[in-house]
């Protein structure tokens, strides 16, 4: 038997960017472990990736092209050849352009679990040159990214390894135990050295249980909390005015917007005690170095962009930069300044842009031209988008031709007219950068593609050829695409050499640079824009403006859908065999006559989910939890939390407002209120 050990790198939607050792026996992956090519990995990886072979060899793996034979949504298909599949895809796109115009084609992708070769290369070339409608990929991170860029540019942030030097660690809107496990032992070491831990989260997460201070605020109230802290820092003489004078603009405007938010008012809005806010403010003001690990949980509501901006303003106001372990951590993907579009060789067309959060509305509405061809890849919209029932209904249209390019049979594939089998990252080359760890990795395939699966770049390159959109000499192979991306960057040769020698490269700023020591903000004037005029212009009611709770007497409970350790967004959902549970506080459960394990209906005007209850004090009163990433198989009626999420948009960037879902919960058999 032939046994070999290959190195790889995980490109999935996680900040850690683990480097991997993959054992292959007779052409099959039998074991996946971490190695230390990426220093952060430290030889261990999450359970999801350790079990990734279950995904590669899943009985639901899509192994060859298929065409629909039954009713949409039933998932009935017959096998066809790649030649037939590519012919059908090309024909449908040509016909759509001829009959309704090029904007009748909508590419739908997200790509949080793909690297630089698999996203925005030959796929962008195809859809740009077709003149298809453009997709605003806003389901996650856009409000937070725009806020960070508006204040600091795409500046690198504090390396997670440097948390060892922090005396105070604040986890805000993030749960590393589920979404970035390598931070957990670093926090543990920091605590052993005497650091303090604060967690801002509506739930009692594993790290919240160990925190010196836990702030279980009402979802959607992060903005009042952050503004209340900012006001307190100025009012108590704890703001670092000399740092602000040297490194920031917009200080007076920020103070003006924060002025109404006294700690008592912020406490009332957040549902926290004034004393708790005062303790947090004192700890933050007096701890040096202090770091905020800002996640994305705070952006999933109507105030998401302004909330992030206010949180990221805190280390500037308090003067926490300029020392190792001081400042904030968000995304570090911009540190490399690499762009997949360098290999697209095409410019975005001046066509309409469709917000992905409004897919159901668009498919069911009177858009002109109507969407007639939907090309889904690197995404599972039925499982991941708000207003799930609208999305299902829209994708069930018989006059809509849907192509789904996917690795396994998902909830979305059931609505496809044409299925194309995609490779996993172990079956193709990928150039990927971390957005927590500051690493760039180039990993080749460690096994041949399963069945007839093909990589993104080769399928989209072939469709370009069939549609007459190819030009001689353009990058089409993985090698040519990787070189095009690297060559477009001034440090590309250095990255290329480092990848060849050590399998990993670090940005020009270094692996663990110190903000305001090794570099200044990546804004036009190298200053922090605490009151960005651009953000103020695009924010729905102005930057730092607060919009109140959308709860009503009919739907008084806030439904949130945090990530878990079972899936990466919705990816790997087929490997999670257990039934999901609705988590609710004992106070809310008791008042509704609900006990542990009871079957309940969670409902609002958008739909309902039937599921069993888990009664737990880990979630604050007034909040119920149904995890992110669920598939229809995980609930009793096939609906997930997204069936209850509105398709309203965040204040900045048009982000999804999953945590603005307001619901009621009843034991089954109880009639809904009139």
C-alpha cells in the first residue's frame, strides 16, 4: 500500500489559516493534522477540518454533471456528460442575452471558503465580459470592513500571538471557541500571566464563563455601549488627547455623536447594569496594553456598521496603540494587498448591482430585465440568506434556469436545472491568505479529484471559450493565475520566493507588526478618521446614529443565529447529523409553558421553524438562539433561522440583519395569538 504525507493549507472561512499535514493511503485521505508551517497552527486544528475527509468522501458528494428531471425543489436528476453540461450552460446564457439582455444573468457566489485562485479570476472574466448583473456580496463582513477601512484603511491589526503581552483582552462579537480556536490557548496563557478578560456577547460562551467581566447585552445595542464608553473616556479625562491630536481627525465630531450616551442611558438600552458598564470602562482605561478582538456578531443588525466603527474608535480614544499587544484585531487579509481580479483581465461592467441579501425579493419581484439565468457557485443561498421562504419560492420559478456548481448535494442543489461537480481544496491548487494569521500559503492538490469534479478556474475558462470571450495569452491554468496575481503586486517576487522556500509568506509589514510603530493607518493622510465623511454620507441616518429595537408586543423575542463548531457557515452541514435545538432562557421558557426537549414553533410574519427546545441560562432573557449554518434536515419542518430573518439591511454597506429577527415561541399545539 502506498502511503505518503503531503502538506496543504486550509482556505476555509476562518481567521487562523491552518497549515496541514495530510496522510494519503492508496490515493485516499485517511488523516488530517496541523503542522507548524503557519506558526499560529502549532500542530493542532479544529475538528471540522480534522474530519474533512468525511466531506470529500461524503455519500452526498456530487461526482458528475447532472440535469434536472423532476419538479424544482425535489432534487431529482439524471447523469449527463461534461460536454452536455457545458453545452447547456452556454446555450442558456446565450439565449438569455439574446432574449432579455445580458443583465438577465446573475452570478451568485460568496467564496468565504475559497482562496485567490478559485474566486474572482476566470469567473469574473466570464461574467464581466458577458455584461451580467453584478452581485453585492454583503451577507457577511461588508459593514465591518467598510467601517474599518473608513477609520484606518486596510491597516493590519494586532497579531493574535501578541495577546500574550496584553493585560486586558476584550472579545466583542466573537466566539473563538467556535470560529478561531488558536486564540483560545493564547488567551489562556495570557490569563495565567495575569491578564484580565472581558466578553461582550448576549450568550455565555465558553470564554465568557472564564471572563472577569461578561456583558450579555441585548443584540443590536453594541453601538450605545461603545458610544457610552467613548463618552466616559472623554468625560473622565481618560482619553489620550495627545495621541488623538497627532494621529486622528474627526475627534470633535465623534465626541458630539457620543455625548448623548451617558452610562445610565447606555445601560438602559443595552439591558446591562450601570455598575457593569463602569467596571468595563475602568478596566479598559487603566489596563496597558489592552486589545479588542472585534468579530462580526455586532454587524448583523440595523446598526452594524456604526457599531463596528464605534468599537474600533475605542483604542484610538484611549490611546492603546503603539505597544505590542495593544489596539484591536479585526481582519488582516488586506495586509498582503493581493487581488484575484489581477488575473481576471477584465473590468467590471457598468451593469446593475443586486444585493445578495435581496435575492428572494429580486427573483419574485418585477425587476427589468428579470433574472433568467442564476449561476450559483461557492455559495448555498437557500441555507444562508435571509427571508428563506422568499428565496425558495424565487428559485422554484420554472422560467428561471439555475446552474449550481457545488461539491455536495445541498439545500440549494435541489432547485438546480443543471449541476456541476466542484473540487474541494484538497483536490486543487489554492493560493490563500489568512485574515487573522498574517500568512500567505500556496498549497497544491494532495489527491486527484473525486469522480468528474473540476476546479472553478478551469470550468469558467472553458465557458469563456465556448461563449467566445477568451483572448489569447490570458491566464487560465492555476500556475498562470497564481503568477498573474503575484506579479501584479510590488512584493510579488518576494512572496513567490518565500512560498517556494518555506511554503509560507508574510506581508511586508512582518508576521506580527505593531500598529503605530511599524506602520501608520493606511488612509490617504495616514491618520485615523474617527469621523469619516464618507461613512457619514453612506450611513442610513449618519455615522454613529442609533436605530432602536424592532421588537413588538406580538414578537418580543430576539432570535440570533451564531456560528458553531459544526459548520463553516453552511459548509459541512451534511456531516452534522444531530437535530438542532432552540436555546432559550428558563425565564422565557417557563412563562410560555415550555420545558427541556419540548417541541416548539418559533414564528413571525415571515415563517416558522419547528424544533425542540433547550432551556439554558447561558442565553439572556428575551433572546433565543438557533445556530447559523443549519440545513433543512436539522429542523422538524425543514426551515431554519433564516426563514425568520428579515431582508432589511444594515446602516452601512447593505449587510444582512439576521439578529434583527423578532419572534414568538410556543409549544406546538398552541394556537397563534389573534
